[in-house]
C-alpha cells in the first residue's frame, strides 16, 4: 500500500509539472504569434518606405538632370 501511494504521489507531481510545461508552451505560442505579427508590420512598413525612397531618388535624379541641362544652356548662350 505504501508503494502504491508513492507511485500515485509521483504521478501527481509529474502531472503537475507537465501542466506547467504546457502552460509555458501555450504562452510561448502566443508570444511567437505576436512576434510574427510585428515582423509582418515591419516588413510592410519597410516595403512602403522602399517605394517612397525610390520615388524620392528618381525625383532627385530628374531634378539634377534638369539643373545640369539648364546650367549647360546658360553657359552656352549666356555665360562668358
């Protein structure tokens, strides 16, 4: 009878430990989902910023080309 009680006690302790491990795993799954959502938002933001930078660089390049052309025209006709 003593051995049977010891086994039942050990099983109860192990069941309690398994429950705590399962609770920790459930919490980690929730944290991982939050991290995945955060990464998706960061990826979206970076994609939008990348498009904005491309537009800005295109506009700057076009402005530089127009400025260079105007300077060339000024130097050819109006400069010394």
